[in-house]
């Protein structure tokens, strides 16, 4: 084998060993802890610095929308959260991140073969980093969105836990699939409609079809 042209990929067993080693090095319970350090960057300064690269005529509108609620502020501050997460220990298990994996960036979209699928959109903040950054941002968005909708805190927490569980179980399924099957895997609108209509009935079906 020519080592200059071929890459030896880790086996499934080796990947599992890497995961167990990461858990020993950084227990899952520690991933939930965060406290603002004394030298934390000022979030407003970060946002103003980011605004310097954007269309100045749209900045007031962007800031006005962010000021509506904690959730709308969260949606516009991927940079702030990334800076906070970068200061924390991580598993070292990297991937290509969405970078802004909050629930409002998920929805129904037309695929290239003209089928409607449920997927994540908006990759302006995509970057390579620890996988848990996307998971943390997604879970946090459920908590804030529930509060924004006036729902009890326990509903937001339950939604965040379900999102984390779904991520974990899906990755576990993917780990045993051929790579091309993972590549072509997707959730079509009919599947979303079935899930929603099971709890909301005709109202949910109409929302998906509209």
C-alpha cells in the first residue's frame, strides 16, 4: 500500500474505543457545566465586530429582530455561543458542523430531485469542530423557544432531552450503515406529516402541506 496516496481508516471497533476513551477523559455530565469566565469577551463587542463585515443598511433591522426575545437574540448570536464553547473542554471528536444548529434552521425544503424533505438549512457558520457544539446549540434552542412560546420550563427541557436522544440514536444507527446509505438517508415530508398528524390531526397535516 502506498502511504502517500491511501489512507487507512479506523475500524468500527477502533472508533468505539475512541469514543469510550473520550467519555473517560470528559464525562458527559461535565458537558452541561458552564460558567462565564472573568475574561469572557463582551458579547456586544463580538456582535459589533461581526456587523462590520455586513451590509450596514441591514444592521438596524437585524438588531431589532434580535431584540424581540431571548430566543430571537440566540438565533443571531452563533458567534457568541461558539466563542463560549471554544473556551470549554471538548471530546476531541470533530466533524463538519452546521455551526448554527437551532431549531428554526430546520424545515421542509425541495431537494434536487424535486422531493420535499425535512433537513437543516443555513450553513453560513459551518466550521470544523467538536460535534457537541451543534448538539448543545440545538438543545438550547428548544429550551429558549419553549419559553418564547410561553410553555412551561419542563416542556422545553423535555424537548431538549428528546433532541439529544434523537441525535445519539441516529448517530448510533449510522455507525453501522454503509457510507452510501448514510449519504442517501433523508426524512421526506410524508414522514414529517405522519409524526405531526399523530399528535395534532388534520391541523398538522395542513401545516405540512401548506
